[in-house]
């Protein structure tokens, strides 16, 4: 006859308390340390001397088995499993009904409601963020954390083109805080779209670089080419009715550059002081 031993430590169980689990026998110490189930609530082992509650292969100390909402003990009470949580009947009833985002009250069967991206409201609680009128099931626009009726969204957020005065529904160009459709923001001379291009604004009119050069820009008194303000010719010297690129503002006689220097203007020509003395 084989000796009656603990399956883990091989100590004799003769005349001792033991626990049988999965067809094997264990002394109380080995069972508590190695084979006892882990409590779902406190995560400690449920010893042989503790009362245990088992539900769907999950285990609790009977003192740890309580409603996850109100913490009422459920060891001897009926309970409900809801969304992997253990609830008392009262809390389960509350959990079964979604909460209105507006009034935070239950939306119960028969209530008219509105749902948007998993959020739910009573129909009468779904109101415009701005005017507070009930949106209900009418068209609306979400923006940031708010919801707006069509009229409020149009007045608060819709941009209107400075040229055609029609709404800009997507894209567009903004210049000096004013919006345009891409196709409306064009050169007044050749109608070329200016979005993403260099342009010049004169008296609320906009010109592409070519049209500005050819039709608007002043001509340099030195080289006779247009002064555009772009690139190399961005610095300009002006005197009386004449203008020069800074690199063209040179003495007529010795060609020394006179930008930011003293000069003499004589018979529509520019001279350095030394050359002017020889005139």
C-alpha cells in the first residue's frame, strides 16, 4: 500500500488536514503557497481556510466579491455580470441604460435620442452650442467640441470670398486676413492665379511679377529696366521724380556707386562730389 503523501513536498498526510485538487492531494501549506486560486479583486491567493466564490473560471475571496460600482457584498446575493464587471441588480439596471451627454440622465426605452460617434443625447438635449436651439435630427456641423445648427455655423465659421462673395467650402487663399477662392485670387491684368506665386499688391489690386514689371513698375533711370522690388533689385534709390536700382545709382563720370553716399544731381544725371567740381 503506497504512502499517503503531499503531491508537492512529499510529506506524509497521515492524520493531517489536506486539500485535494486536480486529482492530487496537498498539505495545507503547499496548497496555500502553490495551488490556491488567485483572487480577482485583491490578487492574493485564496487559502484553504478561506471561503471562495467561483464564477466562470474566475475566483474571489467571499469578502472580496462585491459590486464593482457600489461595493455591496455579493457573496450571498444575486448579481449580474456586465462588461466583465460584477454588479448588484440595482447597479446593473443603471448600467444597462446609456447616459445622455446633455442632461446626464438615463436614456430609457422609448426615449427619442440622437447618436453621433458613439455619444448619445435625448433628442431635446441635442442643441446648438451657439444659439441653444434644439437640433434634434436636423442637419448640423461638428466643430472642435461643439455642435452647430446650419445657420450658426454659417454665420460663425463660413468664409466668404472677397471677390465673388460666395462661401469657400474648401481650400482657398488668405491674404491680410481676407479669404479668396484660388480661382478668384488672380492678377488683375492677365488673370493668372496668384496662389503660391510672388505678386505685388497696389491699392487693393494684385499683379503677377510679369505684369507688374511690364505695366506698373517704375523704370530705373540708370539701366531703364523695371524696378520690381524682387531679388537683386530689392533696394531702391529715389530722388525727385527719378528712381534707380541701388546698384545702378552710379556717378555718370567715374561710375563709383553712390547709394547711401553724397551726390550731385545735375541735368538729370548723378555725379560724385569730386566729378561734379569738374563740370
